[in-house]
């Protein structure tokens, strides 16, 4: 599943604003997302 750049930037901005508030589930979702864009 592909995401547009706006969604990508929103994810990056969220991670930068809340670097220590990432839950395990959010971290897992981020890992899956990272793999999906590394093509």
C-alpha cells in the first residue's frame, strides 16, 4: 500500500515531535511502513 508524501511527512513530523512517546504498536507500524517505502 502506497502513501502520498503528505502522509509520509505527517508520520515523520509526529515521530520528531513525540520521539519518546512512541508505543510498541506505533513502532511496529512504523517499521512496516519503512519497509514498504524501501523499494
